[in-house]
C-alpha cells in the first residue's frame, strides 16, 4: 500500500548517516591503536547501519513522493553503506593478516572519519538547504584528499622495509584505506548531483 510522503524517509537517511559517522569515528579510533574494543564497535555500528538502511528501503517502497528523487535517496544510502562496509572489512582483514595499524593508518583513518562526518552533515540538510549540503560535500572531498596524501606517504615508507611479507601486508592495508577514500568521494559526487538537480 502506498502512502503520502512523510519526513520519515529523510529522517532514516539522516539516521544512516549519523550511524555511519559513529562507525567511522570508531574506525579512526581503531586505526590509532584503539584495539579490540574499537574493532568491535565498528562491527556493531556496521550492523546498526545495515538495519537502518533496510528500514529506509522498506519505507521508500511505500511512499509516493519524497523531498528528493527516490533514486537519489537509494544511491546515497547504498554508497554510504559501502563506506561503512569497507571500514569493517579493513578491520577484518587486519585481524586475518595479524596487522596492527600504524601512524599512516591513524592519519588516513582520521581523515576518513572527518570526511564521513561532513557527509553526515550534508544528509541532515539535504532537501531543505541544498547549498549547505553542497558545501559539506566539498568538505568531505577535501578530507579524503588528505587520505590520498597519507596513502602516498605510507607507500613511500615501504622503501625502508626489507621483509617482503611485511611489505605485501602493509601495501594491501594502505590500499584498502585509499579505496575507502574513493568510496567517500562517490557519496560526495552523488550529493552534488542531487544539489544540482534541485536548483
């Protein structure tokens, strides 16, 4: 049964963004040496974000009109979900490879968290203040550019490592951080698409 649009759809997208901010903050803490407690928090928040996304999709199926295009809501939610999944997967991969985050991971994790925080702010105003949403999207992109810088620094540091196994493991982990930065950029790009479509 279809029902008229309510603010619930955008509230759920905002909730997903808020939980994603919390998840990446925990990921940043883990990247800075937060240990098992922070790792567990990342996993718990990833599951919570998944539940919120499922509720969003269920609600989206049952409304006729939304403040922004339904496809845009779906894509933003899906791309945001990818970011949180990527953070959780980095934690899992580190555990399997017995890798401990280092100073490069701490730097990249901090800026990934900052980027997602800007995305969360954009979700809060999307549909009511597109200019503010666009500004937050720009700030998210600037944050992940710092991740790209950190990635280059991390890769350069491998020249000082002699053990091939350590080189391989660290290279793969650093690349995972860089790929996550690309995912944050993907959310920002879609946000700008929504902003331009609404103007």
